[in-house]
């Protein structure tokens, strides 16, 4: 996704929102040691000239940062795809899509990251594996992603 956004929007950039340990959401706990345990979470905004297009939320078991996902904790503002799609050992399970309503955990995180009150949003989620380590990546599509690129024509 990052490559497509970069091609479409010359002023594209990644803004780091959060990277560190946080309690996993209920639907993310299958990745870790159990309920209430801390997981490694990375959240970024994919932006066009300051306008957020996508809120990306990634989560993994902190133990995986010493193995398969060791590069993830050091990404900073580099895109996660640079790590995932470069390694031939990484497998991507099928994408899942879901409408996120205000009040849901991911919707609230996206609203907090953008500083805006957002309408219902669509998101997609995929599980990446490398050996026994798993990384769950969720991308939430923000209203700005639907705006046409400068110079483009609608069809």
C-alpha cells in the first residue's frame, strides 16, 4: 500500500504515532502470552502533505522482536512493508475487511492519532508469519484517502 500511495502522492510521508508496549486489544490476544499482557504496538499515519490517509496499527508478541520481527522495533518512520515484502520467509495470510464504527478500539485509536472526529471507517487486516512468529497489521482507511490526487481526473 505504501508504494501505491507514494506513487500517487509525491508529498507522501510516514508519521510515527506510537511505538512501544501496550496491552493488546481483545481480538489481538491470540498473538501473545495471554490476556492483560503487554504486546509491542506500532502505529503510524500514512500522509499526503500533512493530510492523513491511512492509520496503520501493527502488533506482535514482544519476544518476536528478538527474532523474526527484530527490525520492526527500529523502523521509525520507515514503512513496515519494506521489511515484510523483502524477506522471502514472510508469509501473508488472506486480508480481512471490516467496517469500524465510532467507539470501537481501532476507530478510537485512529481518531486520537488524527485529532479528528471521524465517521465510520473501513479497515483491512492481515496476519504475517515468519516461522512461528506472527505480526498482525491493520490499516484503517481515513476520509482523505478518497480525495483525488493533484492533477488527477475522476472517472
